[in-house]
């Protein structure tokens, strides 16, 4: 990550949002983090197409409107314009892979629980940002989402291998600490 990276985060939990922003800025010195509570403002910023990562809460409560906005729907709304920008979904509720299909079939995404260890979240951010920077030259050459996906298949496999390797090391480290 040679240049500044722009990360957009939307969440209805203001404390979590502020904490996450502070942690990301302290860990990733070249990160510019912009936070949102309002989905409309988030969508406007996303459409500028200059972001490197979207971190999106799955259930965003809009108290003034009495609504709950589904973060997966936000992803669907902007994925055609920002198909090369990864999404990291977060939730305080239990989440599974099955929750994402078919809603986010056109997005590259990952997900973590808010209660998971912060190091797991930060590692996913790091890997997604590396993936985004590796994919940028591909997106410039690609004229369509289909062509882009074909070109980026190896990058996606590398991403998941990286995630699995990190998670294995993390679990192994925890287990060794428990046995000591």
C-alpha cells in the first residue's frame, strides 16, 4: 500500500464505528477512514469510485426513519459501479456464508463478527487492501464484470489462502497460549 487508501465504514453503533476508525488509522498509517451512519450519504460517497474498501454493518438501524437497512442491499446497489472494491461485512449477530447469496453475488466480500478478535478483523482488512491494490491494474484493462472476474480468479484464490493461513496461525497461537 504505497499511496493513501480510502476506507468507508457504515454502522449504526457510533461507539463501535469510532473505535474501529481509531484502530484502523493507528494500524494502517496510510489509511484515510471516512465513517457514516446514514446509508444515503454512504452511497453517495461510494459512487465516487475512489475507495479501496467498504466496511459495512449487515443491519443498520435508522432510528429517525424507523427502518433497518440491510448492508447486503447497499452492496447490491453499488456493486455494478464499484465491482473492483471489496466489501467487509461486520455484524454483532451470528453470520454465515449462506446469508450472502444471492444478495451479494456480484460483490467480492468477506465477513467477520464484531465479537471476533480485533486481530482477525485487521488481518482481513490488510489482505483485502492488498488484493485491491493487486487487482487495480486488472480493473483498468477489463471492460466488463465477467472479464474482470476471470482475470481476478487467481487473486481471489490467493486471498482465501492467505486468510486461511492467518486463521490457522492465529488459532495455533491461541492454543499454545492455553496450554502454557
